[in-house]
């Protein structure tokens, strides 16, 4: 598909990126849930699923972290969609942890760190 064809469907780059991130979010979370189930369904199965995904020849890193880094604008639609994706994944993993026992005080932070999203560290770095 050529550039002209793309812009017949999207008003600009930002709309195209937003559409890609929305579709990627839906597909990736469905993939994660299916692979976690295939690996036993418990919280530790998340790591098995992520390792499996990283071994795929098509793996190029996290599109959502890349989008956050490349936009550089926390108010952009791409950044909002990427942050929303991270929140949804964090909630999913938190739900798996709750199923096996009451979460501790640090459960949410552990999920964020494991998924590459610990805002407290980012905020501390920004203050330096």
C-alpha cells in the first residue's frame, strides 16, 4: 500500500499510529491470555509466555514502550494508548496474582516493574 492509499484512510501519521496501537493492544493481550492459559494459567505462566514471545523471529520489542519513547509527548494519543495498554496488562497480571492469594502491598509495583512500567523510578529520574 502506498503513502497516498494510507492517507485516504487516515488523516495523518498520528491517526495511523493510534489505529496500529489499538489493534496491537487487542491482539497482543488476547495472545498473552491464550499463552498464559497454555502454560498453566498461573501468574508465573506470564513469564513463560513473554519468553516464548521474545523467541519469535518477528519479535522487535514492545511497540507500546517504543511509542511512549518516540512521541516524547505525554499528552499525545499514542502515549495515552500505550499507557492504557500498560494499565490493562498490569490489571490482568494483578488478577492472576489475586487468584492465587491475597496480594501484598508491593504486588502492584512488582507487576509494573516486570512489565517495564514503574512510574516512581521514572519520576525520580526526572527530578535529578
